[in-house]
């Protein structure tokens, strides 16, 4: 996608000729919104920073006609200013008009809000998925949005959050206790029926991402116990979760190495695991296994990697039926 042209001319646009982007990332705190509203009450049109908008195509205007019958421009940045202007009965607002398509507008809106540090994590995942479904690869998305390829996959994983958990995430954000993207990624790794309770616990107890990971792992390990201890005060809850996921070591190193090997057979070809275990028991087993797996991965083409990663997301925690090899 070509670099978006950010230069444009300032025009005075009738309020009714503007409409919001179908998907935008504007997040503003209640206090900040109140301050902006008070500011706009006492200042005139020319003293408020202009919003950023794009000219709509005839097809887009026809598509929006039922809800926005007079719309000719789509807001890229400045949705809150536009909403407040409508409440204050302004007839017009200043806008910088640039020429770009809707997808370029999504990218520009995302980047501007990310620069402010206030991107909604679930909307971020929907945005990435919008372009992923259009055929963009993870590496292309990473370049497009200025993040790592690994981060692209982590953001996409948020879409595994079930409907009830999503509803609670929105509810907690409205109550001033929003979850971060990394919190949501931990929630998404759990079975859907366990997700809503963890969302409530994160918000109510103010769990950090590290603490959330411990509680989530404990919930996956012993759900019948953890659902009871979720009512404990935060320090005690984290302590009990730690005890579940990291019990005192009572087994020999050889026993632990064997258990690790059995666990690895769920994720790696059994023959490879057995061979490496026999030759490199103990502390070297996992290192050699990682190195061997990386060697196989490095031999895949970019297209094969994308296909493999896409299949992994599709299958979720069920894993591959057949081992992956280069």
C-alpha cells in the first residue's frame, strides 16, 4: 500500500456532510472529553484544531445514504470533536481534506491513536483481521503497522475471546477499568467458559499481566480449585495460584526430564522427541529440541510459514494432526 498523502487543504464543512469511519479506534477518557466539551463551548470554529477527513466515493455516499443522507466526507481523525460539535449545535466545522481510500484511512486513524497511546485492543485486533482477511501476510501487516511479526499474531489471537468475555471487557472499560491488549491475550488462551470470570478478576483486583498469567495457568490446571480461590484478596489469590502452577520440587531431575519429554510429544514429532531425549537428557534436552525445530522452520519458504501459522491460529489449542517438517 502506497504511503498515505497527509497534506491537504483546510475547508469549512457542514456538520451534516460528515460521517464517522465504519471502524475507528478513537478512545477518550470521560474527564478528557468533558474538558474538550467545555473548551469548545467557549471557543469559536476557527480556534479549534481542524479534524481530518477524506472525500467519499459516489458508491460510499450511496451506501451511507440511509443513515447519513447528506454525507460527502468521512472522518479519519477528530470523531470526538465532531460528536461534541453536533451536541453544541454547530452548523460547520473546519476539516483538512485529504485524498485516500477507506483502507488508508483505517491505517492513518490507527496510527494517530496509537501515537496517543489509546487504541482499543479489541478494535485493534479487528483492524488487523480486516487486512489479514484481505490477503495481507503477517510480515506485510508488521511492516504496515510498524510492529513485529510476532506481535501481529499475538494481536490476532485476541479474536479467540468469546462473546460473553467480550461483553464484560466492554463493560469494564465503560466502568473505567479497561483491560490491556496483553491481558486480553492471556484471557483468549483459556477455554471460552473460563474467560468471563478471569476478565472480572483482572478488573476487580487490578491484576498485572504477570499475575494474570499465573492465575490463568492455575485456572487451566485446576479449575475446580481456582474458581473458589478467585474470591480471595489479590495477594492471597496470586500466592495460591503460584502454589498451583509451581508446586515444591519433589521429583528427581531424571523424572522431570522424562515428564518434559512426554509433554513435548504433544507438540513435536514423537520420534524426534524420543531420539533427542535419549541423547540429551536433563538441561540440554529442551535446548536441542528448540534448535532442531528452528532448523526445520528455517527451511520453510515464507509462503509455507504463513500457511503453517494460519493453520495454527485456526486450530487453536487443538494442535496439528500431523507433525510439521521442512
